C-alpha cells in the first residue's frame, strides 16, 4: 500500500486535504522491523515519530532488574512516540516488535516544517496527544483502583471493540499479546491472571482456549469492568 493511503487512515492525519497528505507522504521513511527488534530505547534522543503500517509493536519500560512492563500494544495505522516531540525530546519508553512488520518514520525536522506551514497539522497533533493522555489516565486509574477481574474485563472489552467477530450472541476474539505480557500490562502476575481467567470462566462470562477468548455474556463482562 502506498504511504499516502496508509497515512490518511491515522487519527493524526484525519481530515487533511489530498495535497497535504501528499506533502506528508513525501517526508516518510519506510522501515521494516523483525520480531523482538527494538526500534528505540527509553531515554534515546527522539529524532522523529512513527506510524505502524503492519505487524505488531509494544511500548514498554524495563526495570533495573530486567523486568518488563508493557505500557501499550501498538496496532496498524496507529501513530506513536509523538509525545517525544515535547518535554525533554527523548523517548519515554522502549518500542519493540511483537510480530514482524513495517513502520512509517516521520523525521522531526521535516515534520516540524509541515506544522509551521499548516495549522491543521497542529490541531490534529493536539487531538492525537489528547487521546494518548486519556488512554494513560484510564490505565493509571485502573491500576490504582480496580481489582484484577475489573482490569481484565476492561482489556477484553477494549480488545473486542478493536477486533472481534460475533455470532449468535457470542463475541470471538484473540489476545494481542502473550499472557505474561498481558499480566504485566494489567499490573499483576501470571498466576493471578490465570486465576482471574478461571474465575470469569467459572462464572459463565467467558470461555478460554489458549489465546482465544469467547465472550459469552458481554453485559456481565461490562458489569465486572464497572462500565
């Protein structure tokens, strides 16, 4: 797919006229990545930001003792690392490939030139960063106040909204990360996550087979999530 066709699907570039999309596409650098490959590390100087064209990535932080905390799973046509344009100009987390794919890279200087020439870019950037802020605010709230079943239920609801199929009142979805990574993302440990899956299964809310989940009762799942 051409750069312009990928770019126009991203929130950051929504509503841009065709000629402006062409301008953006002209500054893009396409970069493939492999499974497990690191695109950038925490604290590295931010020379630009990215849009995921294909594959899967995770944003994570690594503790001094080597433990990994997954902050966010990046999905196709989602931009990331925009916030590094501001503050101290360094990446606040590490980006690592979960499945091989390709990113579009937007060099900082070239993109800043577009911002200066077109105010619409600035408005869209504000909207994109606002969405990012709300996402992390909700994540902090869940980690601070919600119990493990509520956190897992919220994750499954959000995952279902992004990518799932429904048939005869059931919702079929597939986890977008390994269960160990999911436990880290939810602020718990693998044993607690396994017990939580089992609890929801015993209550007739879900069925689980490996990384495949069937939501049997979406309304009850929303009640568990407090929504």
